[in-house]
C-alpha cells in the first residue's frame, strides 16, 4: 500500500472560486492528509515556505510534509488523491492531457479574479449548500 504524506495547499482566500475548491477539498479531507493556508493570512510565512506571496498568487503551490514544493497543475492530482477523489486525480495526472491542463491553468491563474467574479460566488454557494453544516 502506498502511504501518502500530508500536503499543504497555499490558496488565495480573496478568490471565491479558490475558496469553493478549498471548501470542497476540506470537506473530503477525512484522512487529514491536506492542510490549507490562505496566502493572505498570518499562517503564510514566505521565508519558511520558500515562495513569495507574488509567486503564490501566480500559481497554485503545495508543499509535502518533507518540505518539497510542487506547483501548478501538478498540485491537483496530489490534492485529489488525498481527498479520496481517484477519478479526478487520474484525469489530472494523465501525461497526454498535461499540455492542455497547463495552458488552461495558466489562463485561469492569470485571470483568476475576473473568472472568479463571474463564477466564484455561485460555486461557493453550491459547495456550501451541498456540504454538511459547519461552524464556519
């Protein structure tokens, strides 16, 4: 059996679409293999992590428990594996799809706030409505 180590995801808490994805993943984090750090919070320590806030805004970053950083599309299959979403992990790890996913992700990262302004509030409402009640 392959044992997965904890993965910390660094996300933009000012982005409603990003919030929706993190909320979705956090609700599926039964094994506790994911941690989430808003890059706009005091938990984000660029010196300790080794990436600046600007870098974190430009691309999705994850950090394995052993300190190794991953970025961009490579973060998603790792996160989905830990959230027990094997089909999404499989899709995002296909070598054949990597060029398309990379281009799509770069476009999204660059235009995150405009895209999120259009779709983020609805996505966040949907995730909140379909998730078990929480105290947040």
